[in-house]
C-alpha cells in the first residue's frame, strides 16, 4: 500500500491536559502562529474555521495553500480565496430534512440502477433531524390542545414519518428526534452540541480533539453561535454535499466586530436588544459576512440572550452572529446537563488553543467595528412585514395608523384613512363567556363562540383603547385587532428570562383582573419540554393558561406559518371588509402571508409583550401611555403595573437550569420517544421502494443521469420573462411553507389526486413531493408580479400569476411555465434588492429550476438562496451600479439573451441583451454570481447533487 503523505503542518499537532489529568491531542493555532504571526489577531470565528482547514489538510481537497491563505486573512483584503471548510456534523429540521432524505434515497436508486452498492451513498458525518415544523395550532385555548394537535400531526404526516423511519434504518449515521421534544435549534443548544469532538475512528489512547462546527438546513442554525460554535444555515442541497464528504466551500469572509458596552435597562428584554441589533446590522449590509460580538457588554450577556442574538443572523443578513467561548458558556454547559468530563475537556481545549474568553476592544483586527451601548436599547417590536423594521413600543400605534393608508411600495396597506377605526360585528358573537365550550371535531378550527369561552363579557366589550366599544355582548373586529398572539419560535422560547417574564406578566395580569380579548387566537409553543417544566416549577403556567396561552405543541408553529386557521366568522369579516388584522408573535419572521394568509400586519415582539397585546387586543393601543385593559372594579391597568422586575425574573431563573432535568428529558429520545412515534412502521431495506404517495415521491433531479455530465452552453437566447419583482422577495414568496389554497395549482392537483381540502396540510409538509412543490413555486398569495398592470387605485394584483407571451394572456405562473417548457422556450425572472431573503428553503431554487427558469437577474441576492440557485443549475446574475430592470424599462413582453464567453469563470461579466417588441434591442453588462471555482463545477454538472453523485459512484 502507498504510504499516506505527511501532513504539511505535522509540527502543529500538540497535547493538552484537563485538570483531572486526562490527555488529548489538538492541532495548535498557537503553534501555527509561530509560522504566521497574524493568526493571533484573527477573529475567533476565523481561527475556528482555520483549525478545521489545518486539521483536514490532506493535500487534495484541503491543501497547504488553503491553510496559508486563511492564516493570512486580512481585515480589508479583496475576497477571492475559497475556503474548504469541513464541518463536524449536520443538523436538519423535518421540512428541509424530508426532501434531503428523498434526494439521498434517489441517489441510492441511481446507484442500484448502475450496478453500484447503495451503501456508496452514506453520510460520513453525524446527521441529526428534529421533527419540529409539522405541528399546527388547530386546537388552542384548552388543556387538551397539545394532545389534540399531536394526534392531528401524526394523522397528517404518517407517510412522512414512515419515510423517516426508513432513513433511520437505512443510514448508519442518521438520527431522528421525534415530534414533541422541541425545536431543532433549542435541541441543538441543549443536547446535540458537545463542545469538542473526536473522530469515532480515533482509537488512540490520546485521541485528537477538535471544536464543534456544523451546517444546518434551517437558516436559524446560527443560534448555536451563542455558545461559540461556528455554524450556519445552508440549503439542503449544500448540506447533502457536506454529509457526503464534501467540504463547505465559501469565499473568505469579511468579519464585522460588534462591540457591546453598558447594560440593558430595567424592563428591556433580549428580544428588544436583538431587534436593535437586526436593524443596525441590516443597515450595515452584512450579507455574506461574519459578525463577531465582543467587549464588556457582550461578556455580561447571558448565554440564552447570546443565542437569541445569534439566532437572528439571517434577519440581519450575516452568515453568523458569533459569541466566543468564555466562563458563561462553560456554566451553560454545566447547567444543561453535559457530563463533568465533557465540560472539563471543553474548557481545557479552548484554553489550550488560546480561544477562551471574551475579547476586549483592540485585541482583534476586524474588517469594521460597529458599536452599541446596551443602555440605549428600549422596548420594541418589528414589522409589519419585515424583521429588520424595528418600531419603538411607544410608536407602534402611530406607525400602524400611518402605514394603513400608505401605498404598498412604501410598506403600507393602501387603505382609505376613513376606514381605519371602523368595526364590524361577527356573525356568531354574543354567547356568554361563562358558558362551557364543547370540544371541536378533530381538525376543525375553534369557532368564535368557543374563543369567547372563559373570557369575560366585560373584556369582550372593551376591545381596544383606540376603538369605540362594541355594544354589550357583541364581539366586533376591526383594523389592527390582534387576531393571533403566539408565544412561539426558536428565537425566544429557548430563553428563560423572556419566557419567565411572560409568565410573571400573566400572573400579575390575572391578579389585576385582566383577560384576553375574545377575538385573539392564543398559543404557547415552547422550544423544548424543559420550558414547560420550569414554568410549572415557578408556578406560572396556570396564569398563562388562564389567559388562553395553553400549551399547543413543541415546535415552530405560528412562526413557520403553522398558526392554523382563524374562525370562519373572522376570515369572512376580514375578506368582506378588507381588514388589516394583526398577529403579534415572539418569532423571527413576519414576511407577507407567512403567519396567516389573511393577516397583513405581523409584529415580532418579546413573549411578555405578546401576552400584553393579547390583553390589549389591538396594536393601536399605545401600551406606553394607555391602559392595557380594565381590571377589577373597572380600574385601568397599565403595562407598568404588570411588567415583571429584574429581581422577580432572577428569583425564578433557578428553575430553568437544572442539569438532571435536561439529562432526564433528552434520555427519553431513545427510551421513551412517545406512543405515536413508536407505532409508526417504516419500510426496510437499503433502497427505498417509493410507494404511491402525495407526500413522498422520487424526485426528478436524476432523470437520465449519466456518469459524464451533459455539456451545455451556459448562455441562452430568446428567453421570455416569467416575472418582474420588486425588492425583498423572500423565499416565502418564492416557495411558501404555509397553507395551500384550494384554487391554486397545488390545490387543484391535490384534489385531482383524491386529497380533500381538510387534508391538504401545508406546503412545508409536502416538500417530499415535487408535483406539489413545483406548483407551489411563486404561489404565495401576497407575491406581486409587477408585469401585471395595477388597478385604477394603483393597487398591485397579488398572487402567483403572469402574462404568457406573446399573447399577453394572464395565467398562473406554473401553467405558463409548462407552456413555455412545451415550446422549449427558456425563461428568466427579474428581481430587486435582497432577492431570496429568509429561510434556507431548497424548494425556492428547486422549484425555480423545475419551472424551466434558466436565470434570475436581481440587484442583490441573499447568501443562501444565491448558493441554492447555483446548486440547482440556475444562473444568478446581478445588476451592476444603478442598473435595474426598471432602468431598462422592462414591461414583460421582451425577449432576453444571456451571452457568456467561451469559458465560465467565477464572478465574470456577462452580457444581457433585451429584444423589444418593436424590434429594437439594448445591451447591459451584469455580474455572474457563481462566486467560486467549485460552484463553476457544480453548474457544469447541472447542480451540486449530480456533481457529488458522480464523485461517489466514480470512487
């Protein structure tokens, strides 16, 4: 056998000892700094990536040149170097994990057809999937909500769960955390992350240890940055490559240092802080950059608060929002149940590497430094359509009133000002809140009478401090009414300080005689069972329940679009009167139609503010100056009367960090996964047999697969324009996760295949079936294709429609795409700034490709979606300077040529030729956003999956 080549930096392999005398080896960055002195001043996050490059330097995928380039990282150098980053593990959630598993199963099918062993396709790193996106809030406001919602979840998703069970037995390194345990990011923080790792194949007495690092198929994977772990969200197609042995390739990033000073004032929460950070960094344009927090303010922030800030990195656009490891991180590991040996090794490793402790100003060279005095942060919300649009709590009432009449392109709702305060009675209103409500049939939303149950008629009359009271006994709704109030999402439900604050506020509110308005759909969906346990121990859960915040499920729920439906009466009132209803949620995303298709104003807020607005009932109630509501004896109760003090929160924090509770909870993943999960029977075998299903189908991405890629010219001529979009088109716009409209192409297809409307489930749950998902592409009910002329009032038509050319016939985008494909006519999409903002949603790129769209031309791209487009063989093209489709004067009836030179190169200039209907043409130069050499290879192979499959089968 040929002898393995010597490691180019073998001298940097050193030993370290723990205080109890255990030894280990590690690749020393201090030793590397003797050769490259600038290593000592690199950002901590860059040094952790450097350790991976150093450790994995095999002379092939990772070379000595890669180590040298990253060791020479300079704060403001041109970013042309490509880093091959080998991650320790991969984390999935079920919405993105199921299509990823389907792709792996399809690869095994291809291997079998080509006479290769199916085991050729096998994850080479640990892969964990958490089922957290499937549960919906069908039942709420009742002690039975959790059980009823879980029963429905398993009924709806049985086929998906059978498929996961197949994956668990087919792949050696694939583990599933069943429904009902928590949200992937909180489970990742509390359970998966072990601090430092060693290879399972390392059997030496003194094994080699290395830092935890990962990619996840959810953009909020960055929550793990709060405990000093380098990791971020990628598309499932990138995650598959990482699972199958490919490094994660990226350009060397800029690193923005964020210096925090001072301390938060009383009454200000971690949620308020993260909304400030999001607003500041979005304005700094940190897309594609690392953000690293440092300074005395950062050192003072508790780890759950750090995790909250890291979680929101996709909202401020950064690849990561990273906090270095320090004493607080070690304490968090101890409090969440890691073993003494793990914690000791974790601390000893980071100290040996010189990576322990929060950096002070001047310690590190950053690309740029941004500063925030924590003492300047004030209570805030964000919305009504984007998480970066922060609003001071005291300004919300005025802001909503202004936006109500502003045009759509000014982020407004384009409504007549004289309609703002009008209220409308609900058809089923009037039943006394003291009457007992009967349980609804399975799957049915609670009707409005049941919503009123256990809520006083006095509260029903006092709907809003900003609107006239309804006649006694009559429930009315109007603009700005809070129709959904949800304590939900990984961002905040993992944070004990804000969850305890919500419980304490609920306790004081109940004691003051306050109750929640009858039109509000309330829900509590914690990030893990630990949250319920500490709320119970603190005696606060009964007060949340008294206000309607009963436990509805352990999962993303409302934040991912699984809010469940509103009552028929409320839906009818909204659509009939064109009301701008509101949701207030403790989430991270509030894009149009994400929370509920009928709610146009969605505000992100801390959990205690969610409870407060549920009581107030309308976002035009100024909680800084007006009463939250009327309490005992008709007395006005203000927010300051019920807001918890820091001392009260601190006194209850002891319930939140109990190592025994954490260990006992997560031991049940293996020992007691639940009766529903245990009853699921999946098929067995190494190759999936693809039974008939509207949930899981063999994806078409490997049809006609051959070992040699089919060479095609990257350019094309005579393309038709599928859509002209404005700024901030999100992956929710491109590929919705929420409910499926009956009249949409996907709804029509499901009905044709025998699925009733009640069983549609969501787009997210059906991501294992391409027939549903390609019909759902560009099908968001709020998306606006600006090819369609506005009406006489200047209002733009909403929904996934286009004008088929040259006839100009209006039809669904899916239907037009099928006609263009039948004609062999390529198509393109044009967008504005930040195209693809939001979730790391593969189907936003997969659907684009399956609709025959060859290129997306935009002013700028969000990081993950750009990579996903390349990974699916779609060209991302970026306008230069002030150019845009508007400056080109495009209307949608033009034809487009994309002219590329003989050799495809990263970030090359490409010629766009516009042919107009009058016979004239115009040329403009755009930038090809295939950013790295490996992406050129991916594109030439038709995408990342065929590229990796060819490599695996060739080996």
